[in-house]
């Protein structure tokens, strides 16, 4: 059993530069009610990378940061094991992320990462 606060899957690497986010826009788009997920296959066997963004249309900085933190935790705890090596993921959060139960958010995230509808 993992220790408190630890997961059985390592956290994916993070996308940090604007150029990396823009590159992922060329990939596949998976739309949903809670978020938009963009996926790009880098063609390597490196660890998966993930980036999070929330547009200003959603709300002020406090709201955007709450959405981003909730998405990060869902990836860390539940969805990191579903990510495929060699792929980049950008998750664009929507306001509904704040209103759904965390388990539902995590399940939706895992499903979108696996590519099932």
C-alpha cells in the first residue's frame, strides 16, 4: 500500500514553455464538457508530459487557479497511469470542473486520456 500522499504512478513531466504548448495544438483534440484535451504523439519513448491552461473567459485568477489545481491533482492521483509514453497532453479547463465531484472529474480525465468516448 502506498504511503499517505504518494501514488503508485510517477507524476508525468510538465510542459512549461509556450512553444511546447503551441506544438501540442497540432495534435488530436478530445472535447468534453469539463475540459478540452489536446494530445500530440512525439514519436519517442520518453516519459509523457502534461500541461494545464485555463482561459481568462472562465473567471478571475482565483477561479482559474482553483480549476488548474483540481486538474493537476486528478492527473497526479488517478490519471497519470493512463498516459502513454512519448505523448504530450494539454488540458484546457472549463468552469464546470469546480462543480462536479472529484471522482467524476478523475474518471472523465482517465477516459479522455485513454481516448475512449
